[in-house]
């Protein structure tokens, strides 16, 4: 990674180099790897929600904690639901206990809708 990368461990927004092309992944749930930011797979530990559209080796900006993030629903989500990554597209789904979560739905939506969430990464036990 270049010297301009920044690991936002405790900040509400982060900037880290994208290790793959994320130019069509606005509002995707992402994770950080040793080589940079990639889309978060189903039930993997996320680091935040992408808020720009970087190509590989460009800076990825994301919301890592707090309100105001938007995600794309891959299935029905109801306001107040606990949300996690649903698969390789970085979309969101409702979860029950025993999974990594990205946060809580602030709106209701169906597959394909873009809804707001409060980002609170953690393990939903």
C-alpha cells in the first residue's frame, strides 16, 4: 500500500487503498484485508460501507461507525433489523444471532432498494 493510506480503526470514516476494482460498488459493505479494501462476503467481518467508487490501487473511502451510511438491499429489510453482508456483491440482508453485523436498518426496503443504516460493526451473538 502507498504511504497515503490510512487505517481508520476508531474513526467514523476511513480511507484505505482498494485492492480490487470497486468502481461499480457504491454503498457496498466492505472488509479490509492485508492488501486493502475488498467487497465483504456473506457473514464475513465487515469494516464499513463504501462511499466512493475507486478502481484498484485508488483510495477507498468508507463509513466505519455511525449514522448516514447507505446500503443496497439483497432481500427485504425492515427498519430496526440487524443487517449483515449477504454475499459477494457487498449488499445487505437481515440476520439473526451468531453472525457479523454491519449495523441497524434506519429504513425499510426490498431487494434492490438503497436504505440508510447506522453502522455498528460487531458480532451479533
